[in-house]
C-alpha cells in the first residue's frame, strides 16, 4: 500500500471514530508535507489539539510517521462549529548523530 492510500485509510478510521464531532480530509500532499482539513463541532471537553494528534496515532497503526507541525487556518462560528487546516510532516524524525573523535 502506498503512502497516499495509507493516509486515506488513516483518515477513514479517524472519521469513523470521531465523525460525530470532527471529520478530516486531505487537502494536499507534497513531498514530506500533508495538509489536512478538520471540520466539525469538536468535543468541548476534549482539547482541540488532541484531534490533530489523534491522526498521528492512527497513522502509526498503518506504519506511517505523521507529526502535526502548524495550524495554518482556524475558523470558528457562533454555533461551536469550526474548521482548521493543519500542516503535518510525513516521515521519520531526524536522528542526531555524533561523529567520533579520534
């Protein structure tokens, strides 16, 4: 399964679990970046950023590393409904290596 297919499965699972509160969809994939839009009423007792982080946990189940990096857009209306666009980094975290001294 290629990365895009895995991401689609990740969002399918996220939407299955959180669909009554929030739905997510991929807006764009480019290089190691993925832009995901979240829209919904969101649970008031849950932290908003928990939704963005839940995508990361779902991705792990499909062998992907996905890290939320930045909220690009945030819109809320008067009826507890919101839309958020979040940039994620896809791939392994950089590993710090030290060169051995002679």
